[in-house]
C-alpha cells in the first residue's frame, strides 16, 4: 500500500467500496445455497431464469385441458401429475367443484398448513405470500363435462429469494459498504497520514533549528517524492547554515589576524616615533635608522592591506579576470627576467627549464598570473632566508604540456614544509611558522591569494616536498578559457 500513489490508492478504495459488498453478497448467497443443498449458484440462477418459461408451458397445457377436456381434473392421477410438474417450477393449483375444494398443491399445503383455501379461492388477491415468498394468482373458471361448475386458481412464485432477504440484503449491503468504507478509509488515511506526521515532525525540528535528523522516504508515491524534496531542503539548509557558521568563524579569525598583524607594526612605529620625539635618536645616524624602520613597517602595513583587500575581493568573487591567450614559455621568460635581479640581491639563483619543443598556450589573465608567481617566489625566498649565508639558495621552475592543461612546477632548496602543514598552507592566515613574525612568516595571505587566482583560472595548485629537500609548488592551468570568462567573479 505504501508503494502506491495517493491517486491510485483513492481509485482502488472507491472501486473496493463498490465491488466488495457485491462480492461479499454473492459469497453469502453461495454459502447459503451450499448449506441448504447441493445446488450451485450457477444452477440456482439458471433454474430461476427458466422457471417462468416452464411455468408458462405447464399453464398453457392446463388451459388447453380446461377448455377441451376438463374431465381430466376428476382423474386423481392426472391431477397429481400436473401438481407435481407445477411444483417443480414453484407453481401449484387449487381446484374446486361446485364450491368444494377438490385439490390443493402439496407444496402449498406444506408452505401454509392453516390456510383457508376455500376463502382464498373465492376471493383471490393478485398476490399472496406463503413462507416469505410471493406468489402471483391466476383465476380460471371452467365447466366439467357433466355440467358442473369448476374453478382453478394457479399460484406462481415470483420471488427468487424470500421477502425477508430484501431487508437482510439491504442491511447487509449497507453494513458492508459502511464497514468497507471505514476500513478502507482507515488504511488509506493511515498510509497517508503517517508519512505526513513524520514530515510534520521533521518540519518542527527544522523550525526549531535542528537539522541533524534525516528525513527518510518510507513511500514511493507523492509523499515519498515530498519526503525526498524535504530531505534535499534539509541538507541544503544545513549546508547553508554550516557555511554561514564557517563564514562567521572565518570573519572572527580574519578580524583577529588583522588586529594582530596591524597592531605589531603600528606599535613599532609608535615606539620609534616616541624615540625620535623624546630625543633618544640623538644622532643623525640613529634618526636615519629610525626613519628607515618606520618606512619599512609602514610599507609592510601597506602591503598587508593591499593583500587583504585583494583576498577579500577574490573571496567574494568580485574580481574581473581578463583572459587572454598567453604563450606560457615567453611569458615566464619575461616575468622571471624581471624577478631575477631582486632575487640575486637576496642571494637566490633562479633557473627556468623548458621541457617542451612547441609553445604552450594557456588562457590566463597575465596580471593575476604575475601575482601568483610573485607570491610563490617571495614565499620561497622568505623561507630560504632562514638558512645560513653559505647555504645553497636556488629556485627551479619548469613548465610542461599535459594535454588539455599546462603543468608548472616551482621548486626551492629551502627547509621544506612540515608534513602536518602541507594540507593547510593555502588556507588564509595559515603560517607554518606560528610566531607570526612578518620577517620570517609573511602575512599568511600570499598562498591563499595564489589558490584563489589559480582556481579563478579553472586550475588547481598544491604543495609537496622535493625528494632532495625543499618545497615544491605545482600548478595546473587549463588551455581553454573557463565557462565564466568575461564575467565579474
């Protein structure tokens, strides 16, 4: 029942209310006939359908005898034969001569032993009832051969069943219809109301903010589809709320990190300004050193604010990407040539390896891609700065054609990345070096910006440790433009 649709359930219940009482009535009649005798239901209806025809045949024969040979009615054997033949078809005769009853059908005497047959013969009604069966009467007057007056009253049964059956069958039928309606209404409504009650309980839980309880579809019809839609709604609401909570946590963390990263240089600037104001920087050399430190701290704050502003725009997908077809090899040669001078001042050697014979063309925003490489190179330089002056400091870059994508690898000879930090280094404000010292760890936004820009290109970026030590950053950039090309992201 639970697998049927509501419409089909209602159709079936309507059909059952119509046909079930009829089937039960036929079953009752079949049972009654089998209890009464060996006659089957088919035989019963066949006999009753032929009964009027057979009655008419016997009646026609009797009418002929009464007109042409009434003396036969004085023959006891003939009268007995005709009564028996009529009795087979639930009909019988009452015969009188000169007002005296001469013959009454045996089954009539059995049906009504105390009946006044003479009175019935003198004033016959159109219908008479014996043993709960109705009989139709036909009165025939005739004359015996000797001139005596005679009268015959033919009684033919017109009911197939006793008259009380009509009352009983009506009561039984209405009872069956009522019982069937109640049972079907109960089972059908239960199969509908139970799932609806579960949905109501789920709706109340959702209203109260409890989205942990799964809505299970227990039916296959319309309510099952509604349950599936309810479960999808619950999952989407839960995902939305979880995202909102995550955004709130990120916002709080963002404010905390911004406060810390801005407060530290501001405090340093205030300290150096107070040193100049109070005369602690009493020589030109000290004042110059103080001013250079103040400028460097202000520059760090300015860079942090720029990175924070760019990251927030990327996170809100409000940055427009200007995609162009870029020859990756020529682009990297030009970009790295600009970076090489600054890296050499930091004691870092930069190498670019071309592993492809033909040009690799990617769909990219050159300015945004430049920010990606700059941030990754600065990250490598900063962490290699922790090594001694005599340590080998190199960055190796190579690009490969990998079918529908270009693979770019940036590998340094720095200290590498702690294994537990690898899954988190592209998260906002995450620093493998937890002191939050900007000299050694940066703002914690550089690699997060890298991830946002690369994903904005439809690519992917990850980090791993090189076999010989050092960190390796890998990127895949698609050659074709993303579906949202030209749209504010």
